[in-house]
C-alpha cells in the first residue's frame, strides 16, 4: 500500500548504502559517500530553503550570482582512474527576486465531500476554498469539482472577475458532505477541467483536499496516481492535502510524486485555511514553469538513473520533470552514473541542463546549463581530502528519509519499538553528517531534519506509554508525521 515513496527512495539509499559499502570494504576506487572534510573552495554553498521551497530563502549560490540556477557536483572533486560508479547531486536554487509577480493561473479545486467530511472538516474545507477563490486574481481560471459517491463539476472553468468570484463563493457555501469516496472519478474529472487551459496561464494546479480512502471505483495508489500523471504532460501539478488521521498517505504521496507536486498533512481541519494560504503564497512567487532537468552524458559515461519517480529518455538523454518553481526554492536530484576507464586529468562527465518557461519573459522557453567535471587521479588521498560536502549532505538526507519512511511503516503496524530504532538510526546518520558539513547552511539543513525526527521520537515515546485504547491513534499520528517529514525532505 505504501510503496510509492519507498520506491523513490530506494535508489538514493542504494547509492548511499553502496557508497558506505565501498568505503568500508574495498579500495577507494569509487567513493560515493566519503567521511572526510570537503574543500570549501571547490563548490557553491547550499541554500537555506525548506524542502517544500518556501519563498524568501536567501540566494547564496555562485550559480545564482552569475545568472545560473542549475548546479551539479560529484561526491568528490577528484576520482580515481579506471571504471567506477559515481553519484552526483544536481540542484536548482531559485534566488529571491526571481519571480515577476503574479503569473496567470488555472486552478482546479477538488474537494472530498464524502460522509466522513461531515462536521468541522467540511466547514473548514469550505473556509479554505473561500480563501483560494478570494486570493485568485482577476483573469485567473477556476474550476471546482467535488467527489463523494460520484463526481460533480460545481464550477466549470471560469475566468475570475467580480461576478464569477461571487458565484464561486456562493457555490462553496452550499457544499455539504455525504456518501462514499469516488476519488478516481473525482481526480479524472478535475484534471479534465484543466486540459483546455490557455497557453497564457503558465501555472496549472489541482488542489485536492481529502480525509479518506477511495471506497468506490479504482482505489489503488498506482491507479489514482496514473490519472494525475497524465496531467503532468500538460503542465498540471497536484497539491494534495490530507486531513485528519484516516486518509491514505500512499495515495496522496503518489499524487504529489507523480506530478512533481506537493503534499501537506493536516491533523486538524482548522489548519486547512493556513495551509491553503501558504500554497497560494507560493504560487504568487512563481519564478519558472515547465521546468525539466536534462542529463547528457559525456563520452565514456553512462547515466543510469536518478532518485526521481518521474523520468523519461529522450534521444539518449535522461529528462526529469520538475514543474513549477518558486523564488527561494531549492530542488535537488541524486544521480547515478557509470564512468568507463577514466584516465588522469580533467574528466567531463555530463552536461546538466535546466529547460523552463520564463514568466518574466512572456513564457519564453529558456535553457541554463552547467558542465559537470572531476579531476582523475591515482592518489586516493586526494579523493578523500576533496569530498563535496553538499553532495554528501544530499546522500545523508536521502538515506535518513528512507529510514523515516520505514519507521512510518513500523508505526502504522503498531511496532513502536522498531519504529523508534529506525528513527534513532536516521537521527544518528544526520548528526554524523552535520559534524562533517563544511558550511553553516548545510549543517542547519541537516539539523532541521534531525530535529523533526527527534520530535517524532518523543511522540513515539508518549504513544508507547499511552493506554491501549489511545495507542493506535497516537501511533497513527506519529506515522503520518514521519511520512510528512520524509516527503518534505524530498521536496514534495
């Protein structure tokens, strides 16, 4: 049931695990994760942005200062001669001030109105929906779809102005909750409302609010995610908001992952308006849309894959859809490559290209590029002395995220002791990396994640002491918090 994020993180954890294995059991011919201080002069510093890309993070990368947002770095600035596997990180760091202001937006507001949403949940969902409609600009396009035992188009795609805004608000006021949960049909209909979006509206978003599990029609996370995935080809991304403790996080994870979108866990429905306000603020800070990262291997190099769930091959190059990005946001990828018989000297490994549409230039298609290189040597000490701290931080974060997801599964199964063990390992991994981080920003990034995991360990400790009747709810809360933390670390 909950394999979507695990499938995504296994590759990156495999890289980190492979790295640790190589460092411990073989000569350092292919160092993927090396425990040594990095040379701070060899790379750009990491930005201080939360995984979900909150606007306003300071611009600290050399790439941003010279106009490029795309950067890449190998696990060390040096690599040994011969054939080997290599891991490298790719970052998009969007600086502050990159957004031109409001970008014309098409939004499909998709609300679960099944019986489980009765009471405070539907009231707060209505309040959140009102907030979205009020924040949209004149000229934006809005549709509203609800789903219960079936789906219903409440507002067909409509250009917002004073009159249509009043109509949409009146429709929201009439929403009530009853029936089953036909999520598949709801998603399919909601997505179709965005298919005719004019090319002028570069931001295309489905906002899905649900508190439950699909009970009618196709219900597996994969089936539901495939519906949303079709929309990504048309620039449609999903913001999935799970309300309460009963929703299926596997499905909402998959909706966010398959569309390079976003996930929010809302334990109490009164938090909905605040979450929606945060999401609207992000959309207002849009700096680039239809973002894709293209990885072009140099001769003698094979790109094997990335830790992204969404990739495609185009002309022998690997393409990773990223979607819309906001000012102050960071997105990162962990890439695996195989180098065949490198000889001493400078080795070009790949061209890393960022394709995007620029809202500041009327949606003009643009490309930024960085060339990834390493120096090939016969001296293992140079490899160890020049590990790249930012790439090592990325490896550590990915590995800890997988452990957190495993802990979430344990907590869902009621095995709180094993969940705590997994969390302790994840915390330890992050603290180890924090001690090795060569910049303040990298250390703070790792410690923020460690603090989140530490807080969840406290919740687990309380759950273990709770009376039997309350233990299941406490375990479920901890499981969802862990899932949220893992998704957050991946930028969803």
